[in-house]
């Protein structure tokens, strides 16, 4: 009886997987058409990104009075605004697929003692918006961190004298 239940659940999961792949292909088509624009300096600077977060257009209106530094800062601000908007649009597009996926049974629901692998995926760490080599970027970089280490008290070299070592 339990075997039939698992077979039925697996068949249902395979059908749902195929439906999701069809829906995913549709979402990929729609995502490829996404663009987002960000502005700065009261819309005097506009940066437009495509779905892959690549700048596809940069416009300046009445910027003759700006210094290079002011203009550079405005372009960065506009690009970051566009990236945030593009991320929001992409998430909105993916949301129905994610909701559908969340309703599906997990393998851990079907197989006893199998861990839920979704719980083991590490959280995404947001990237810094600070410029390269800035003090803020250096503060947020923890470097490599090892958690499965063993502390040793005695680090003196050993006195192994075997000839075959």
C-alpha cells in the first residue's frame, strides 16, 4: 500500500515537473524582454538595463554644469536604481513558479529520514554597493571562514625519524 502511494506521488511530481518546465520556458521568454531604467539628479541622468543587468542605454539631459565626479556618481546611482527595479520585476515574474514549486511535496516528505535539502542551502549574502577598494567593502569581507576545524594546543614539530618518511 505504501509503495503504491509513493508511486502515485512520484508520478504526480513528474507531471508537475513537466508542467513547470513548460512554464519556466515561458518565463524565460518574458524575462528576456525585461528592461528597467533608473534615474538620478532629477531625471537628468538615465541608465537602462536589459534582463541580464547589462547597460543598454545611458542618457544625459542638461548635464553641462556637472563635474565628472558628479556625473559618475549619478550614473552609478541610476544604474543601481535600475538594477533594483529589474530584480523586483524578475522576482515578480518568477513568483508564480516559486509558489507552484512550494506546493509540491519534497523528496523528504516521501522518503523517511531523508533531510530537506532546501533547509541546507545557505542564504544569499547581498553584495556590497561600495566602490572597489573602499573601506566599507573591506569591512564586509570576512575572508575565508572555516567552521569544521579542530584547535590544536601543541604545534611543535614532531620528532618522527622513520627513514621511509
